């Protein structure tokens, strides 16, 4: 089965699970808050934002409430339907499009029409370099000069952590994202809703190079789960109360940009931008 059909089928079946995921645990709640912080910092109110790989639109809904103009793209028909049902007529005049499409096939979106592009899933579901380069080329074309890209990647770190727990991994420090001795990128699979879903993983330095090679300028790189990736499931249960959840969020926020820890996480996010108009003219 082609990867697009796998992704579409899995997320059609898992749309309710995906919708609830960000509220499903203290760690997922902290992830949600950290991503909202990034949106608040880098996406101005009233901006035009295209959410590529939007899923059921948790972040799109938040941006609509911040008076942004939104376009949604996803492979899952049911995810887009759930979003439409949830928002109803709210801000309908600011919903520019909601279309089933792939991040590597966005020719239909006009050039230089977005202030920000979100790719919080496509770049770890596109498992070959050509597809990722196509997606990034579209993002570069679609964004206005100086426009922001917010991209989420999966790290190989959980695999190494699992191997370490079984006694197969070198010293913990060798798992650092900046260490050159490890494989830069890999493709793994996870069973989701009965489908073997592919996942592209790479270290932050490799993801940053991918964006730079596509013409982007990096603004920041941040871990999402970060140090909590090292916590046992039992320890994470200790963050159930509001004050404890706040402590977890503050801890992850304070350590998210620690250069010695980058990549020691399940997911990391890169905020980048297209060149300013003056720089484009000089090229």
C-alpha cells in the first residue's frame, strides 16, 4: 500500500485518539503548552497561516481564535471533517481552504501567500529525501519573504535509550544529538490503528541542515519532551496535579534549548524563516 494511503487510512481510524492526544497525559499537556508558546511568539495575531498536516486541527483552532487566516491540508479526510464539525460557523470567513493533499504536492497553493507554514507532522512521515525536499520547496515558495516555518521532527534518541536499557548502547553522552558517531537519519515504523506507519527520524543538526539546504534560516531549535524523555512512566505519574503539571511544563520550557541536550527527546521543533526581501533581491 502506498505511504499516502497508509497515513490517510491510519489517521482516518485514529482521528479521535489524535484529537485527544494532547490532553491524554501531563507530558502531552506540557507539549501542547510549549507549542502554543511558539505560536504566540512567532505567529502574529491576524497572520495568514497554512497548517500542512493539520490533523484534526488543534493548533488551527487556536490560531483562528487569535484572528489568523487559516488554510488546512491533511491526507486524512476524517481529520478535516472533525475540524469542520468542531468549529462550525466560527471564523468561517477566515478559513481559506481545508483540502486533502500531501505536503509534497502543494502546487495549487499560490506563491508568497503565507506569513507562516506549520509542518508538525509531514516531515517525519515523508520517508525519502525527494519528498521532504519537495515539501520544503513548496513551503519556501508559499511563504512571504521573512515568513516563518515551524517544523516538528522525530529524534532517534528513544531507540537508543531503549537499546541502552537493554545493555546494547554505548555511553549516554554518545547519544547526544551533536555527536557525529551515530547514524544521521533512519526510518522506523509504528503500528497505529492496525497500520504499519513509517516514521522518518533524524538528529537536530541534520534537520537543521535540511532546512538550510532548502534556503531557510534557522531561528531556534527546541526539544519538546526533552528531559522528561528520561523519566520513567512511574515518575511521570507524579505530575498529575495542576501544580505538578506546571512544574513539568516550566522544567521542559527552561531546558528546551539546552545545546548539550538537543535531540535527547522524542520530538524536537525547528523555527526557521525565509530570507528577507532585501536578501532575495541580492541573489
